[in-house]
C-alpha cells in the first residue's frame, strides 16, 4: 500500500536499464516518496534487474503504474514538472530543484496532483515530452561536467521534496467556481487544436510541422488553464470549424 | 591541477569498493568540487575499478591525497564535519547538509580550511573518527528506509555546497591577534592530555578506557580553539606534571 502522505508522482520516461529503475525506487523511498509511474521501459515490465537493485524499496516497483506514453501517464495530473540537463529553448519557467519542490508542495497542499518527469538515461526527455510540462527543473551542475545519472537526479529531487515539507503554506488562488484543468483535458484541447489546424494546413512546410506542434503543445501546458478556460478554447475552435463549414 | 576555487576537502574514510570511490569523484565534480582525500582504502591505491567508474572525473583520483589514518588526513584543517546516518550520543552539533555547507562556506570565506568525513560503505564512521569532528552532518532520510550509499551521500553534500555558493558572507569573529588552531594542533593537544592522563591512571577501569579517550578527543574537537587556547591548555598540563614531579 502506498503511504497516505500526499506527494508528487515520479514518472520515469522510457527508462533503459532495470538497475536504474531499481536505484530510482530506492532514491525515492529514502525520502518517503512511493508513487512511481513508468512509461514504456525499454526492457519490458516487470524487470528482474530492477527488482534486484531495489531491495528494500521493491514495493514501489510492485505498485508502479505502467503507462504506454507520456500523455497516458499524466492524464489525471494538474501540474507537471520536467527534469532536464539543458535548457531547451522552450518558453517555460526554469526552476531549481528546491523551488520546484516548494511549488509542488504548495500545489499539493492546495489539492492539485503533481507529476515530475525524468528522462531516459542517455538522451534525457525529448522536446515532445517537455512540451507537456508546466515548468522545467534544472539541477545547477558543473558546466564542465554534467554527469548526473537517472537515480541521482531522482535522489536530489526527492531530497528537495523532503526539505520542502513542514514549511508549506498552500498556494492560494481564487478559483471562482472552477477547478484547474487536469492534464488529460489539456491534452484533449491540444489534440483538438492540432487536428483542426492540421486539416487547416497550418503546419507548413512539412519540415517545420513537428516543431510547430511542439511549440503549440508547449504553450497549452505552460498556461495555468482552468476547466472553464479549456471549455472556452474548445468552443473557439469548434466555432471556427463551424464557420468554415457554414 | 585542482581548481583555484576555495572549497572543502572530502575525505573518504576506509572506503571499500573502488567503484564507490570513482562514483564519489563523479558526484563531487558534478558540483565543482575536486579535493579528495582517501584514508586507508581497503583494496589499496591506486584502484583500477575506481578509475573505470570515475571516467570524466578521473583527475580527482590522480590528485587525491592518500592518508594512513584520519588524524593524518585532517592535519592542516581547522573545521571538520562528519557524515553519519545515526546520531551517536556524542555531544556535538548535528546539522542538516544545507546548514553544514553554509557553515563550511562561511568558514572558508573567513580563511579556514574545512574537511568533510565520509565513512566506509557498510558501517559508516566509527565513534573514534567522529570524535575528531566539530559537527555532525545528518541527512534527513526516511526513518523506515535509510539506504543512502557513499556516492549518494557525497552527492547530496556536494549539491548543498553548490547551493551555498553566492550567498555567503564570511563568518566574522574578532580573533584578537590569534588564529584558529589547525587540526594537527588539536590532535597534539589531545595526545598530550591522553598520554599524561594515561600515565596518571585516569583511564580506569580498563574496559572503559577507550570510551573515555573518545569522549576526551570529542571534547577538544568540539571546542572552537584558537592557537593561543591550545598553547595555554598545553601549559596547564605541563604545569600539572611539573607539579607532580616537583
């Protein structure tokens, strides 16, 4: 059974080595975190190497939620942080691990669900993954030598989560009778726009289409959208299509 | 060549696995630290497994200072921190990694030399090692699951060192024309007292002698002694002996 303590989920995106998944579980549990999600692990799931490495934290692996892709992993989350070694030229707030876990603690205290994305060992998260995050966590490593591995990145983030406990006041926002949109609502909005705009020939030329789509998704996820906002934005697009079809 | 940047030395005490020494070097260099000391490594020195693991941080191993024991490793240091998983019932300040590295930064900015002790993988530092430290660093891990390994402990401490940079004002103490004692001076004072007290039959009964000696060393290292203090304390003991011999 996971602990009752409200906490962020740590989402390992396309992890490669089972050992690293196990080490990440240990790193999390060292600081009392036990909600892991695993997106498309390279070597399948369950993974005996992960189990062997996790030892005392094996429960986290048993309870880990296996997901086919990043959107599926994030469906019910409200606020998403992405860890990267490099800034990516995406217009998104970049915060320290300390600040990130303060924000996470505030949002969780306010009733939101928070997820943190960790990329695969070699390449890290892709821009497509990062485009789904509200903010980027950047660990201030030595620019001459940035070699944090997956479990170390998880460890530092979990450590900052632990540090952020006990000094938290819930983030206060007057929500005027609506809630923050969940990630699946943002995703559906994004897909809605992408589909209609695709049909409309917006993503042109072809060579630039993928980059344009990422920029678009990036914009949606960067915005603090309420459910009411999302409905309105859907309405905008539907209206445009209706107008065209008229 | 080590970097010119003033920084604490990280002292690995009786490390066992070469891989862990290499991983500790990487963890240090991720946060710009490159002064390593190694006390009595189990498998000798140099260690090919350490070199293989260190990869881009191999320079730290080439430049590491090999020491026969903890007192030798600490000779010219003024302020010593010891990392432990458990409090040990030694009367010594226990600080978080964050506070420890703030203290280190203040002392270094004030011209002192600071060392941080890390224990062997299995058992951690012994009380005899810890007795030589001015303060204890305790990482606030999950009490149900404290499984930080050597390199992870080094990583968190190095990370906090990095975080403590840029917001430091030197510790200000009016030194009244004297300096803080170096560790070798404290050690000599401790030995002086221990020898004389031993001759005096102080460490009795035999079964308790070692514990009494540790408590004594612990007291000296806990005190912020100046060179002038040390000279005076030597004088006190010499005087007692002189008095006895008179």
